[in-house]
């Protein structure tokens, strides 16, 4: 029987507890467990098997080679392993070209050593995006970037984050308001205005099956994480865990109504049992036990897998672009 579901993407940012400590200016305790790898990833892998999902896991170089066996298990089960930088630095966009290149290349090599394959996708920590990142990735031979969050509410989100955590937040976190002009489907970004599609001979590249494609010379793609069509509100799991199921259900209804090829984002830490350290209390989802979060997570995965045939981001792009096959 032919599968009539359109293809879609599911991404997982594997941010272990050290990311959350350092994001609010704290030193990670020496005895902090690698809870995202020990608990979160096995739980997600089993859920993905249950719902017949193949995803893209973005991992940090700092966790390798210690977590090589878990990363190998991701690949063994048919998932893509992609690059999420070396140390999840705040303000990644403000690094120099050379610093960005060295950081991304180092983690790319660690992933290749763990899996036997060079990664082809990258996501900047905290959606800290700068135009020269595209040139860095193209120089390193990457196929796509997923660092641009297509929402105009980045300044508001930074303010909310600052209020919840009572900490300063980097001015590049969540990107810039102009990124709200970006397409929701994967597209070839204009190097000068990455929130716009590349133009050829004065015309935008043409649209085909929900993805922007250009015939001719291969170039880097931007694969934005899905925000809610029309409103452009973020709707990935971290926001849904804070606001409730209604945000996901409304977002999915709009995504389907607008025929958007979904690129839904989860975080490995979302599925952890409650983290006891009160220092992380500002991250409400870390304080919730898995038993409370599980029904919502199962609902999201069931809805996504019923509506879309979820495949790794690299496969989504490659299947639609003749010149990268």
C-alpha cells in the first residue's frame, strides 16, 4: 500500500544538563549526570520506534567520545546525527568566521569518528544565527543549516527568558526579528539576506513540493524549525510543555491547513524525570516528572506521525533536490 502521508522532519537537540547550568551562568556540578544521554535518548529512541519515526539528533562535541555508544545507537536505528557545536556557547553568532569554523569542524570530526560518517547538518546553540555561518558551513561541505528561527518575536522571547531565569541573555539568542520573514519550508538562503530565498537572474528560486529548489550548482540550504503559520509563534516542545497542549494542536492545525512541510523540534531534556537541583528550577520542564509529561509527548508524536512520514532532515532535502542526489 502506498503511504499517502507527506514527508516531514523531526529534530532533537541533545542538550545535556551542563547546557542548562551554563546557560544561566552557573558552573556545572562535578557530579552532574549525563542525564540526557542516559535517560532521555533511550526513552526517545523507544518512542520513535513505537511511532515509526526517524529523526535528526543534533549533538554537541563536548559529549563525545564519552557518549559514542549512544550516538552509534541513534545511527543504528536509522536516525541522522548532526552537529550542534562543540560547547553550546552563548552568543555563537558573535564568534569570528575562523572561530565558528574551528568549532563546527572539531565536532564534525568527533561525530565522524563516532559514526563513520561526516555530518551534513548544523544547528547553532540558541538559534544564535549570523549570515557568515552559511559561508562557514558551505566551506565545510555541509548540506543544510537549521539555525534560523522564523519568528519576529525574538526580542520578546529574550525578555521572557530574562524574566523567568533572572539572568542576562545574549542579544543574539533566538536570532533577529527580521528572521520572521523567512519561509517555513526548507529554502536556499540569499547570502546577503538569509531570511530571503536566493534569487537567480532577478527571480526567486522556484517552489517544488514544499521545498525551495534551484537547478544548477549545489548550495547550502536553510531548514527552519517550524513556527506557527500566520502568527509565527514558536510551537516546539519546550514552549508546549510550558503553555499546554492547545499550542501544539493549534499549530498543527495551521501547519496542515497551509500545507507546510513540518520540521518539529524536541529537546532530549524534555523527557527526563524531574531534576532535583533547585538551581535549574527556572526550567520548568526539568522539574516535571516524566509521568506528567508523557501523555503530552505521546499525543504530539502520535499526531505528527499520523499526519507526516517523518524522516531525517538530510533525507528530506536530498529527496527533493536533483543536484544533491
